[in-house]
């Protein structure tokens, strides 16, 4: 619960999330749950040159644990 409590304090702030495939995305933290699934608004790819297919502007991204 320590991490969950910390992430809850970041809601509404800009954060960067690095995914397992080294793709880093930045956005405004919209919400986080106790499993540390996050929702980001105004998402942008950090390294657009490395991931040109991901440059398309997204309004929201939901990152969750894969089962």
C-alpha cells in the first residue's frame, strides 16, 4: 500500500511511465488503483524518433497488469 499511497498523491500531475518494451510515455496521471494500474490523459511518446508509429496523439491511455 505504500506505493499506492504515493501514486495517489501524484494524481493530476505530469508523470512518465516506462513500459516493459522500453517505450516511455508522459501524461497527466488521471487515476491509479490498488493494483497500480494507471490511467493517463494527454499522453505523449518520450522518444518519438525511436517509436514513430506511436506518435499519434492519444487522449487517454490505460496501463494495466497483463494476466
